[in-house]
C-alpha cells in the first residue's frame, strides 16, 4: 500500500483547529472529568445536559433558520438500523457509567492528566479489535434499512421541524430553573 | 478577557452555544464531528504496523485504511482535541487536583481496581459506539442537531442504561 501522511494543508489546518476548539470547550465545561459525567448520570449535576442541550438547540435553530433562507447544508443522517442503535446506546450507557468518559472526553481527560483515561484509550483500541472480529456478524444487520433509515424526526412523524426543538428548549428551561432554585 | 478564560469552569450554557455555533460551521462545510472514527483509524494503523496481512484481510480494519491516508480528518480532529484540551488546562487556574471523588468514595483509592474497571468499561463503551455507528459527539451533537431519529434513540438509550448503572455503581454508600 502506498501512503500519504497528511491531506492537503487546508484540510490539516481546519481539522486541527476544529479539534482544538472542541477540546478547549470540552475542558472548559469540565466535561473531561469523571465527577461531572457521573454526577449527570446520578442526576445531581446537570452540567452535561446544559452544554449538550445548549449546543443542540443553537445548531438546530441555526439549521432551521438556514433552511428558511434556503441555504441549508446537506444533512448527514445516520443509516444505522434503529434496533442496533438502541442496543449500541445501551452498551454505551453502561460503559459511560463505569468509565465516566465518552471517547472524545477520554482524549481530553488524557490531556488533563488523568492516567486512567490512558488505560481507557487502550481499552477502546482493544474494543475496536473485538468489534473487528464481530464485524462479519454485524455487517449484514447494519445493511438493513428499517423505519429509521436516514430519517429525521420530523420526516418520520410528519410534523413541523420545530417540535423537537421546542421540546428540547422546554427541557433546558426546566433544568435551568431547577438549578437556580437549588443554588438559592 | 484573559482572566475570564483562566477560570477553571466556564458557564455551561455559554460553552454549549459556542459548541453549537462551531458545529453549524462544520456542518456547512460538510465536515463530520465524530471522535470514535479517529480511534478506528488509530487501531487500523496499529494493526497494519504489526500485522499487515491480518489487517488487509479484516474487512472492517481494511476499510479504515482505504483512503491510504495516515492522518485523515478524523484522526487530526482527535489530535486537535488533545491540543485544545491541553491549552485549556494550561491556562486554567484553580483546577482541583483530584476529580474522581465519586469513584474513590465508593471503591477506594486502589489504582489497579480503577484501571481494570476503566479498561473493561472502555471496551463496552467503544463496542456500543461502533454498533450504534457513532458516539456522543457524532450522534449526540451532530445527529440530534440535525434531528436524526437514530441519534435521538441513541441518546435516550444511553440514559436508559446509564442512569441505572450509575445509581447501582455509585449511589449506595459502601457498607463499612
């Protein structure tokens, strides 16, 4: 195999800067910490949901407004069958509770100096090898095009684009209000 | 401004909005925000380095190398993520020294216990991410902002298993 090390310089620069911004924001929101993630799962500290919902709403409303001005980018919707996604999500939740990291925050945690995140990183590499071994079994299942195939919520439920955004907005308000009540 | 950035923890809503805007820019440039794809690449490269024949014969790992690129967008994103988090650490003052008190209160300070648990937990984590075709950044941020059905289902199921698992693992105090 002949290899190229880097793509063109614009792509390299863009990728590094994007990653750096993302990593910086993760660190500044303290999402790279075990306590923050697990406190969210224990429903004590809602930092993770505050960041996630704010980000999703900003981007979601932005996409909606772009759609109105007719310059919407092409969406990149997953083609994975719903049952597999549900099963994967269940495993992910268990892994998240045990480690306190997601794959991205694990890298940020390594930067922060958490030694267990380094072990976790090796664990993820081993896990990918295991998945590689299981791939012949899963590849057929992944090809199935079920009800959720490349569908957005509003396409499937045939509703307005705004419904999910309104629901998430209400959730964010509820979290913000209950947090303010606690600190008073 | 610099004093504001030096704080250990910034307002989560503010960070979220910045992340959302940044995500919007990436989506408009048709770029992916996903972290486990970088790990695929790293695994495939390591595998190819030590066992090239095995790698080319494994359909999944071989697919990761099909672009013949060592540092692709996803790998570089991870490198950038590390650098960005490092910069965030360097400029932060008053960062707490130890941030795993929930673990140590329940399971003690044994490093071996922690490392073993993280190792196996990470295997479960990445298997879940691969089977679902994405992870928290890919599905959770990109997917839900685009209102993808699979991404919303993914996040719901993380909560369905994650919250009870955390309660079982950490909520009940250690019986002394």
